[in-house]
C-alpha cells in the first residue's frame, strides 16, 4: 500500500530533473510510509523522457506517464491524478520553484486532519511585470469567482485521497486545478513560503499561456463577465440619452459647438462598436467552453506508462485513451 505520491508534471525540464530527484530522494527516504514519485511527461521535446526512464531504472519508486502529445500543464496534472496511488498526493512543479523541503510540513498538517494543504506565496522572485500581472489576476479572480479561491496560490499542494477521487470524478475538460481544488471543499489550510526562481532553463508558462489560463479561470468560475453585456447595454442607453439631451441643447443654445455633427456621430459609433465586440468576445469564450465540453473527447491520451504494473487504473469520467 502506497502512502505518499509525489506528482510532478514535466515539459522540457531535462535541466531540472536530476536536481529535482536529488532533492526529493532524501525526503522520500525519510517519510513514514511507502512513497512513489510520479512524473508526467507532457510531450517534452528535450531529453526529459529519457531521464525519466533512467530514474526509473535507478529507483523503482519512480513511475512515469508519457502523454501522446503536449496537452498543457493543467491536463498533465489531471492525468497524473488518475494514476497516483497514495493516500496523500503532493503536486509540485519540476522547476524547483515549489520547495520540496516543505513536503514534511505539508504531511504534518495532513495528519492534523486537513484534506487540502496548499502553498501560498509570500514573495516570488520573478520580474516585476509577471509579479504585477499575477497580483492583479488573483485579486480580480477572488472578487469575481463564485467560490473562494485563495490568492497567490499555484498547484503546489497536498491532496487527501478523498479529494483526489472527487477531482477525478469531475467530467469537465477545461480544468483550472487550483480552482477545482477550492470548489470541492473539505478542510483546507495554507502553508506560506517564499517562491525561489527557477533552478535552470526558461519558464514554460509564457505570457500567452498565462493569459489563456487566466481567461479560462475567470470563465470557469464566474458568470460576472456575462453580465458585462447587460451593463454595457445600460451604459450605452444612458449615454445615448445624455447625448440626445446635449444635441438638443447644442442645437438651440450652442449651434457653433465643435462637438456637434460628424465628430459626435463617430464617437457614438466607436463606443457602440467596442461594446458589441466586447460582448461578442465574452459570449464566444463561454460558447467555446461549451463546445469543448459537448464533444466529450478523452481528457488526454497516453503513449507509455511505466512503474504502475501493480495498479489497475479505473476509467473515471475523465478516462484516457492509451495508444
């Protein structure tokens, strides 16, 4: 019976994997139960998969899942959750920005009957633009979301087996794991830490990927953007009323005003066009999510699995296809 599972999604992290294992090995040796290290290769184009195979040959506690292509970080985490066998599952990134040395502290809180222990960043050593965007995003999400999603948190966390089973049973395809983690409930508590810089290599979450994740989070956990269309409609109506009054005033009392004529018409058209485009864009995001859900494709496909020979993986709602 495996007591602890360490789950690490990997995408082009060949520079970090040896150091990651070096820091995880003494932690796994010191834990009070059988431990497995589950590496999920998310379509890496470097030597990450070869290193995983070498680590498995060196240490049978290392298991790996090779996804058939790059599905994205959140799907890689979700794929790993369907394979892990531990009573407690610790999710951390391969770039060592999630300090492995906090794992014993997380387990200590888990033994105090907390089902979710999530890492909450006090400070992060990244460029000012990324810190500014992250700060703003978490506060906007916290204000708009229908559930209380803790601020300044990533996927670094410990999950009890009951929480993992609930997450695996969720049928949705567009997954924001830290939001789903908050949605399921159970007893949750933070563990605070200073987030160090990457050990090596370039960040895999580009601005475009981060923006896509942020939009997905907002659309998945808030209906407020849908109401923006209504607000814009009321605002457009109010401005139209004000403009009508001004036009009448200018017509009779200030016929030489520079704001009359074409300039006023152009400004009105530009405002209404912007409001319409914003509304169509918001509706498009929600319709796009619905489109992805109704297709009901498997969440991921797997080309290679190693180290789970004694495990039968039950096909849950998010079942995979092995090719």
